[in-house]
C-alpha cells in the first residue's frame, strides 16, 4: 500500500517534513501558547510595579540561588515557594481565596531566591512541564515525607 508523501510543517518558514499536522517543535509551541493564553498577563497575576520593586529589594539582600549552594550562582528570580494561584483566585471571585492568594504572594517567608535554571526546573515539576504530570498539593506533601 503506497504511503502519502510527507509535507512541510505549516509553520511559516519551517521546512521540516511531517506526515500530518505540525512538526514536533512547533506543535509544542502551539500547545504552550494555549496554556499562556489561559494563565493571564503578568499584571493579572500580580506582577506589577509594586512587585518589581519588592523583587529587586529581595534580590539585593538574597543575591545567590538557594538551590545551587555552596556554589555562588547569582539569583535572577524571586520564587514563591508555595504557589499563590492569584489568577485562579481572581477568576473565582471568592474574596477569601483572593485574600489567601494575596497573603501568599506578599509573604516574604514564602519567597526564595533562585537562578533561572532552578526556577524553570521547579516550575516545570509543579506545573507539568517537560512532559511531566502536574503536581497536586496532596502529592507535594507525599514528596516531602517520602
């Protein structure tokens, strides 16, 4: 039985040949852009001018990544240890949930200085990046104890 000829990926300028649909690289980008459109803008998630000032202050006093010790790798990100889920709280309209998200967001004991590499790894593990399944709150407790 004859096979159909491969076609170029429909992404503009991509010359990868595929049986159908998009090449693997552009399919991942399409999947990721759908996620980005649902998560809201940085401002909607609370990362406004006030956050930028607090972040800069925190990084001045915590200049190294806490996960790369004893090497002194410069921190580039202020990470929320426990995710605040601000966008989800705002969408829900639940005042208690919004207040809880805001308290997590601004609680400096919930912050840690990370390099971009460590932050990306942590976020991918929690949010299901790199083909991993999303970590639920109950799973986190099991990880800490097991």
